[in-house]
């Protein structure tokens, strides 16, 4: 008799691999989820407020109301992700019980624990986590994240932080690949990451799970830039539904993620798009108010 | 179509999805891999793989850049095709959810995500007699279910509950699981073998 094994590591990482080359869009209503799916999104992130509004409103940002997540699940056939606060494993348990397809343990929400992230191996549902550098990525993978997203500064429409952090991760990986085995032990100590995952990354020449880009992506050119810097897919938050024409922006960014290295198509999809989200330069945000700095 | 001196050229539809994994598998079996994003990328292909991903997104990108007709034409010309998961949905002649078929080359009816959500994704060993005695390990991710098998289709494998999970109509092969996610290359070799059998038939 053949046995079936559910929710294995291969199925968790496998779902992330299926999203490669695609765009995951933040949506706050069932109608937006339908627009996203119709435009060619590979998944949606169900939220009560996009990061731009979270930043504007201030206060504590928490997991969304399960009712909203249910409505979005019912409105679309593509995978539905939802966010819980860093370290808030009770929110994660609720999201797992809601049968979302991926949980984002996200710095966009107000952290619930300033020392510990969730033990993600304990869950059947897969997790995605953010990172600013290689050590943070490898610590999250060690805790069980099956997908990594390199953090930009969410809700700004400014790509500079996403670029900084993607370059940091890629540079860190290149350095690992040039190390002797004995040097990898020291690297693991410095990266504050599990040795076996450091070694695996050095051997693969890339993270052992897919690495996407999230935060600050506002235009087709931004999506192309992040794909060319090594992101396998992009998350777009405020960039779509805070633009002048969300349907068009959504379709254009989807095409740009696929044809990221084809300048002719990038010209075509960038032309006459209308106003992108207004945006906030991330240098205007005091360091202590930057979302990307949350996570440890 | 292909002279035996050169390696086979196998395309992978690369609009979205698990493209890299198939490209790596193709190279491991000694064939040349070509990523297909535009109709011009289809020139001189001996076979084409339609990977896993989100079929709704892939469908939009296929139509946005005019890939539907040239891929269907490649299939009608006898080039072997392999569709995995979403690729199976794109190849199917009938869709139980009422969506329009895309390429309509595989005599089956499918239902998207019918095994359930991500929490129902699973792994299982599968008996695939056409690939030999050794079971093939199948990774199923939000997989489609084959709800009806037409008379022109042979079932190559079933899941532990008896549902068909690998099927073939003529030169069109499809799996509900992801052979590209494991190190076992027998499914890709079967595709390559179908190229040479097709060449012999037309020779």
C-alpha cells in the first residue's frame, strides 16, 4: 500500500517554485482579488490595509479579520496568502485553520515578539519571511520559512531599499560560494545562521528556497530591475491599488515580471500607464519608523 | 525534423512557473533547453514542456503575446508535449470548471485545484509501468484532478486512490504531479524518447 504524505517540505517549497516569474498582489477586498486574478497575478495577499495606509494610519497593525480572508478566498481560484505579526504564533494558528495557502510572518504588521520568530516547522501551512541580508534569510529558513522575500520599504513606492537588500543577499551568497569548508563554520557564526543551511547555500550558489522581492515595487521597470537583480518573482503591495489605473498597472507589472529582460516589451507596457502611486522617498522616513528594520 | 547528429531542442513555456527546474532536467538528459516567451522562441523545437504554475496567469500571458496558435500548430505537427500540473490544464480538451480549453490536445477533462488547497498538497510513490518497475515519486501541489479520460487517452499512472495522474494522448503527455521537482528524470527521458520515435515514424 502506497502512503500519502501531506504538507511536506517539498510541497511547501514546491508551491513557492510554482509562483516563480509571477506577481503576488496585495488586495484588501474580494473585488480587488478578482481584478488581480484577471490581470494575471499568481497569488494574492489578503490584507485589511495596504502598507501605504498602515503607514499613514499608524497604530498597531494586526492580522486581518478572518471574514475578509474568507471572502477573498471565495472570490478567487489562485493561492491566497495572509500576514501574521512577527512571533505571533497564535495568529498563525488561526490563519492555518482558515486554510490560507501561505502565511507571511511580516514586518509590515506590528511585531508581537522582539526576540523570537515563529517556529515555522511546527506548521503544516508554508511560511514566507522577509530579510535584509543573507544572515537574516538563512535564520528564517532555519526556522522553517519555505520562501524568502527580500525586503524593500513597504508602502513607499521607493525601490531603493529593495535594491540595497537584494544586492546584500546576492553578494553574501557569492562570498559563501568562494569559501573553503573550514571558512564556512566561521561564516555561519558571523551570519548567526545554522551551519547546514549555510553550507547548502554555498553549494547551491543560491538560497535553498525561492527568493522573491517585496516592498517598494511601483512600476513595470521596478519589477524588471528586481528580477534582473535575482528576484524570482515580485510582491506588489500599494503599487497597484494606489495607482491611477490599477487594472492597467496590474497587467503591465505582470508582463514586466515575465519579459523582464526584453526592453521592447518593457517600453510597450510602460507607455501611457498614468500616474503610479504617489510614493514617499524612504530617506524621508526616520530609521526607527522603517518597517524593513523589524525582524531579528 | 531533427537530424540525429544534434541534441534534441526541448522548449519550456517560460511565461510563469517552475521553468528553471524543467530547464535543468532537460540539460541533465543531454538535450538543449530553450525558454519560450514569444512565438519566435518556438523555431526548430523538437518538443515542448508546459510547466507547473498558475494556469490563470499563464493563460493571460500566452494570449497577450500570441503563443496560443503557434504552440497548437507545433503540437498538430507532431512535436511531443509534456504538461505538468498547470501544463496539464493548458493541454486538456475539456475543463470541468467551464473554462475554455487553451491548447485542446489532450483527450481528458480536468478540474483545477481539485485535490484541495495547499494544506492538501502531498507526496506519494506512483507505479508507472511505462517507466519500469521502480516507482516514481510524485509531488502534488494544489494539483488538478483528471475527471474524465477520453477514448484516445492511455492512463500511465494512478494515485493511491485510483485517480489517473499521468496520461498520454498520442504524442501529448501530462502529469498532475511535478516530475521536475525530484531528481528522477525518467519522465523527461520518456518525452525525449517520443521525439526519436516520432522521427522514425515520419522517416
